[in-house]
C-alpha cells in the first residue's frame, strides 16, 4: 500500500481534537485574471514559505507575507540554522583542543574567536534567506514584507516594513506565523544578561558561568555550545528529568554523557526569583516540592522553557477563528479552521513545534486546497537533539509501549561495537529498537550517536511503511558505516546481533 494512503488513513486520529470542524472540507474557487490570490500565506517561515512555493507549483496564484523582512522564520534566522552553525563551530574548537593530539595532529595553540564564529553563522543565515527569496521569485510567488492582520476571511491588511500599507486579497488564507519564546513569571528577558535562545546565539563573549533554565532540546543545545567554549554550565529544570519526551533508557545515557562534558544539572528545582541589580545575575531556587531556598549566580541566564504559538496582532477575533486554552488555532484534518477559507499550519496548531513538521503541514494544506489529498502523520515526526553525541528518535518510547499494553521486544546495539565509530574514536552511544512481539512490526527507534540525526531517517521510512525489524536486519548496509549499528540493533530485536 502506498505511503500516502497509509498516512491518510491515520490522519483522523492525528487531528481528532479538532474534529468538530470536519464539515469544512471545500476551499473557495480559484482566481482568474484578477488581483485576488488563490492562496495568501501569512508567515514566511519553514511552513509558510514551503506552502507558498508548493501552492505556486500547483498553479495557484500565491502571495507570501512576512513581517521580519527576511524569509525562513525563527528556524532560519534565530533558531535551527544559526544554532547548528555555532554547535559545529564550538565542536570544532573542542575537538581541536581535546582530540586532535590523539589523532596525531598537533597544534601549538587553539584560540576562540567569538566574532569570527558569529560572522560564519551570520553568513550562513544570510545566504540561506536570500536563497529562499530566490525560490519565491523562481516560482512566481509575490512576496510582501510587512505585518499582516485580518480585515475579513478574504482580506489581509499589511503594514509594510517601509512604512506603507496594502491590502492583500485571497480566496484561501493560510496562517503560518510560527511560535515565540515562552516567558516565565518574574523574569524579564533583556537579551544581554537574561537571554532567550535568540540572545544566546549572539553573545559577544563566552560567559564564565551560564545558567540554563529548562532542560529541553534548545536549552541543552545552547548549553553545549557555550560549555564547549569554556562556560561553566548549570541547567535548572523543574521536572524530574531532562527532555521528558525522550525514551528513559536513552535519556539516562544522554544525561550521563552531558555530565561527562561538565554540564551540571539541578532537577526538580524551581526558580523563585531573579536579581539583576549586581554585575551578574543571582537566582533564588527552591526544590519543586518545596523546601529550603538556595542561590546561584551566573554571568548570563538563558531562559529556555519552551515556545508558545504566535498569533499576536493577527486580529483573529475580527473573523472569529477559534483557539484552545494554549492559544493554538484549532483545525480539522484538512488544516481548515472554523472559518471557511482560513487555514493554519505549523507551530500555531497542535502537534510538535518543529520546522520539518511545519513544512509537511504546508505541503499537505495546499494539496487539500488544490483539490488533491495531503498527508501528515504526527506519530512519525522525527525528533533530534543536536548535541554531541546527537540523540534522535521516531515512534514510541518504551514507556509509551508499556502504557499501550502491547507485548514487545527490544533490540540494542552499542556504538562501542561499531567498527566505523571505533575507527574514528567517537563511539559513545547506542541504537535501540522496539518491535511488536507477535508481528515484529517496528514501534519505535531511538539513536544516540555522533550522527544520529542522519541515521534516524532509515527508521522513519521503515515505520511509514510498517516494516519489521527483520526487514531492516536483512537489508545490506555498507561497511564500515555507523548505519550498521541500526542493522545490528534490528538483528538483536528479532534474533541475535552478530558483533556483540
């Protein structure tokens, strides 16, 4: 059975929380020779610009509105891309300082040039944003730079960045305005001493001490950047675990790895207050369950407590678009809101707040608008923590499988037994596969490895097609590669691995 058919069949459960809008199944008619667009996209991030390009490729007259004046959204401008640039640069420095000698590469001295790192990051961002603008032009998408707000379900007023105003009309309007940093009560982010992820990507020097509030993906990645460059990093987390969505066994090994990198953790800890009256920042802390208070000082504090949907200024109330208590726009399985002709995708709707999920939303949404069938399976959206080693996963964790009451098998393979990992002296991690006992169907895959974010996609494809662990185990993998660890874990799931 084709993957699209499988995913469409699953779509009902994905969007079940908003099924009351299931009656809205038709888009408005398409424009012909007028100034009215077939599709207007508000937001030029990963979901928005991809939706705009796909709509144009399907022959729809399309306009994309972006307030930032640079395409790519949070991800490209102040998120995924600049953080990966700094993660790579800091990793290169750390390797040069701590690992080169063991490979027979001797350097007299290694110095940090923070402005140089920032310049490389900014160059990458600039080139990519210009590239996306070129793609819009290539696909004949009209690009309007400004802040859009609804006048009606078919009209968007745009305050342009050059000080003007224009009204963009569209038969179908897609809201793709993304998300913003979640604030914490009593903590004011000034992007200098108390920073969000945006400020953490633009520090002018390496802080001697850095406190990260929140042990999620973003906090651990940014903590890793500055920790490698010499910061003393302490992560404060209210919950009992780091990255709570991660498989518990993998999480335990991951935390141990970060601790070996000198990252400190204060779990089950609440931030009571923040004092910035002195030269640094002083945090007052107490146990999450209550108890004696303590203080912790740092040069910089990173607030990384998650993200919230960004719909401010859209004037959704003008047209009656409904949202839930978390501020997320409610949609049906075709991404329709309760207002006909108005759609929403990406971080502003329920589901993982991930750039690649938003892209899938965007493509599926315009496919529905154009009369085709779209598909997104939120159960099979891969997640990656881009530390070193990386951690990537798709499907169910072992805890989730236990909750479901499904009988299952587990297969594991350590990177210490992988020849490529040993050859390059980077063998920390493992691959873990969960499969249904009766059918051997793969339920979840979890990888901790230097390139886990690349390795996971074989597993994503396998789960999309309902593959068994034996399917992966009997697929020839090139030697020597780290992908063989996935093959060996699959062998260990349905039978026995060879190399352990």
